[in-house]
C-alpha cells in the first residue's frame, strides 16, 4: 500500500511556485520594517513583527484551518490569522493584555472582514490542564477537534517582566525552571496538533552576569525531550531590527562590546517542528 498520502498543508499552488516571490524559504530572515498596516500597532513591548505569523501561516496552513497561539500578547497572530482566513485561538495570562488583543482584532479593516474565520481568546495559564480543556471547548463549539498550527512566542525568560504572577513564564526563577515550564506548554497542546502539521517557537537569547544564556537552545532541547513526536525541520535566524531597549544607544553598546569581549546579539530564533 505504501505510505499514506499526505494531505496538503497549505494553499500554495506549486505549479505556479514562481509567483510566491514574497514567501521566505531561506533560514536567514532579514525583516527590517514591521508591517504596520491595518489593525497592527506596535504598542506592546515584547510583540513580534506580523510578518512572522504571516509567513508561517501561509507555508503551514490552509484557509479554514485552526491556529493556536499560547502566548498571545497583543494579538498579532490573531490579527494575521483573521486577515488570512484562518481560525485563531489565543491564550494570554494577563486579562488586561487579553482585552487589548480583543480590541485589536475587532477594529478597523477587521470589523468587516469577510473571511469566515473565528477568533477566540482564552484568559489563562498555558501550562495548566484546565486551559487545554478550554481550548478543546472552543474547538468543539466550532465543530473542530484539532489544531493545524501552533505558534509559541513565550517571554524571553526574565528580560521583560510581564507581571508578578507566579504562572507568568517571565517570573520563573532559573533558566532551567523556565525551560521546564515551557515544556509543560508543549506537552499541554502537542496532542491537539494534527499529524504532519507544524509548531513554531519564536525565542531570543539573553545576557546575564556577563554570560550569553542560549534560551533558544534550552527551549529546543526541552521541546525535543518533551515531545519525541516532533521533528525539527528548521532553525531560522531572524534579525532584531530597532530593538527598543537599545535604540539610540548603539554607540554605548558597541563600546561595551569592545570592552567586554562579547558580541551584541541582533538575532532571535524561529524553531520549526513537524509532528510525525
Ligand atoms: C513575548 S509576549 C508575546 C507577544 C505576542 N507575540 C505579540 O505579538 O503581542 C509573551 C506573552 O506571554 C504571556 N504569558 C506569560 N506566561 C504565560 C502563561 N503561563 N500562559 C499564557 N500566557 C503567558 C505574557 O503575559 C506575554 O503577553
């Protein structure tokens, strides 16, 4: 009988593959300008550029598929999923942040969006079993059982403290604790991901006490340990342009780097896994 025929996982017409010149296929992503069109704004400290979920959804989902973002923040993924006609479920721990995301995805161009896609926001802790139950409830409400793409953009450990809540991943004590809690999120949702579908992790590293702490590598290892049915497909390196914390301080940072014998990090990672 041979291998089962794999279902198509995107809407690309590969007979006309040359028409998709804007789709990235290299592992180095140089995105210098954030997409600020429509509902996107840059008001949330710690948000990612909309081009990240946009590119991922076009490669790894079809119209009508369901995308889960378990660290929703200001709603970037759901704005983009709605624009692209994908259904979106977002989880955010902080009620005020979730409320702001809700406003963002229901304004302007998106109010009259004719794509028949649902967007649901759950306020909750993505490491908790009860949050998984809520995701399943939302899926059932829409006659669904599974997810077609998972996007995870967790805090970069404690670089930005999002709150004082114990459940907040930016409040975990050690890097090991942070990785373990992130692994809990992977375990919580990987069952819901359909076979052959993709999970993407967006994460940057940090410096602490004159030492480079490779958060990206920690999370990659943890993911492989916690979900052996996820296969690493790509490690993307994306430039960090206009990092707010360092804006107008380039000279100072350059001096520090020369004195301290280190390099200023200007990149973050997008780790792409496929469920097998
Ligand atoms: C890096 S931000 C995500 C930003 C988002 N991609 C955007 O574009 O707005 C991480 C988010 O995860 C949330 N968070 C932290 N711990 C969480 C947890 N245990 N469950 C759900 N959300 C959590 C934080 O409140 C923060 O909004």
